[in-house]
C-alpha cells in the first residue's frame, strides 16, 4: 500500500498505460481520479476500481476544462498528491516524402498542431493547474509521459518526437523550479509497449519491434505502470528531474 490515501490524478486514464497505471495505483491504496475524452471507457474503469476512484471527462488542451477538473478534485479531497501526465496521441508522417524527383507528401500543419496541443500543451496545462495546490500543501509528485522517441527521435514522427523531447525539457526545468517546494518532477520514457492500439498492428510488424529490443519482447502497460507507482511513492523520495527509460534495453540502431 505504497500510495495509501494519496490523491492521484491520471490523464488519458481510460485505456493503455493510463488504465494500467490507474489499476496499479488503486491496488496500492490510492484515491484514483481519472480523466479522458473517452467517457464510456473512463466511467467503466472508475466503477471497476470502486468507491475510491472517480472519472471526469476532460480535454487536456482546454485550460479552463483542466482547471475546473483540478479545482473539483481539490474541493472533494482537500489535496492533490500525484499527477500522471499520461494523455497523448500520434499522427505520424514523413516530414517530407520525396520520390522520383518531386515532393510526394509532407507532414501536415494540422497533424503538427494537434499533436503539439495534446502532448505538449496538455502536459503544461495539467501541471500548471496542480502546482499551486501542491505548493500550498507542502509537496507533491508530477510524472510526465515522454517516450524513447523523446531521447532518440524516430523515423516519421517529427511532431511526436518534438513533443516528447519537449516533455523532458519541461520536466528538467520544473525540477529546478519546484524542488524547493518539495514537488518532485520526473519523466518516464516507454519503448515499444503492447497497448490496445499497438496490438491491432500486423503480427509481423510486432515481431519485428520485439526483435529490435535486447530483451526480445515488447513491453506491456504494467511495465510502465510499475515505474509510475514507484516514482509516485516515498521509495523514490530522492529521484528528481530524471527521464527514466522503460524500453527493454532498446537503443538507437539496435
């Protein structure tokens, strides 16, 4: 019960790594507060987790929506102990695709803007909303979802990589600014994780991803949730400003 009675907010908590994190936190005694744009799945998970869990439909790109969520949580529980900034999306495409002497396609401005809004502005919005409460109560934990792509980049993911590098930059900056308030800030960088979305990919693609990983398997959401749980707990009391890879040992070019 490493998180007993801690009030833990998880964005993008209705599926994938967010869902696994919510289940793990609840098992460790936390009061879990989920948000997601998928209302049906979010409500179902909160009901499954029991009376100490709740769900709010929140668009993390909307500052007013985020602030109302955090205000409601504080009004209900009187504190905010942990924020897991998990919500994120992909809209992949080559920066410029050039073939037979001409430009065939480019990453669209629309896909650039959308990924930046959710993956970068959303993290900024949620962290800025909880920070004043954490300062007033004497501390807290902010955990940001980056990616191995935020360490090494990746083919066809200019927008996604930009956000995940940016998340690490914000994490390191906030760790310098907020440490004096006893607010720990860390980033987690998953590798290839078998979320519901990834599992829909062709088997040969999944086998190829697993082969690139030194452990010769893809990760599961619980692998990442376990790291979030440890970082949120007092066992990680001196871990601050870190970007921790959860990738089975995968390195660029492996």
